[in-house]
C-alpha cells in the first residue's frame, strides 16, 4: 500500500492518496494546532470509529491514520471474497437426468 501526500490549495489541507486513489483529506485546525480526518470514501457510520475522533499532531500522522482507517474499512470485504469458493453445480443437475 503506497501512501502519498499532496498539499491542498492552502496550507490547512493535505490530500491523501493510497495507490493513486484519493481517499480523503486531513484538515488543520489552526486554533487547536491539530489535524482532523475527512474521509472521501463511504464507511459504516453506525460503527464507532475512534480514528475520526482523534486529533493528530501533524499531517503525516493524520494521513497515516486515514490510510489505516481506509485499509481497515475495506479489509473485511476483501477477506470475505478470498474465502469463497466457486461451486460447480453442473454435476448436481446431471444427477437429476433420467
């Protein structure tokens, strides 16, 4: 997983890319001098996501946290697909022939 950082139009945002796919931005709160995550992908909002509530000290740490959040969000889907196996039911249907 390759993570890249690109500064936004101003110094208060940094765009985060994983494998050349845009996953979101990290935003600098000037008053608190902390960074917040703003994902650009869909995730289950009914599940508690601690990474979104944490304030980070740098855009680098916030970007790494956003990339990990992205990876963790889609890891369960990828894992489920790997465990499935193709079922060939042609033999089952052939057994019903007279």
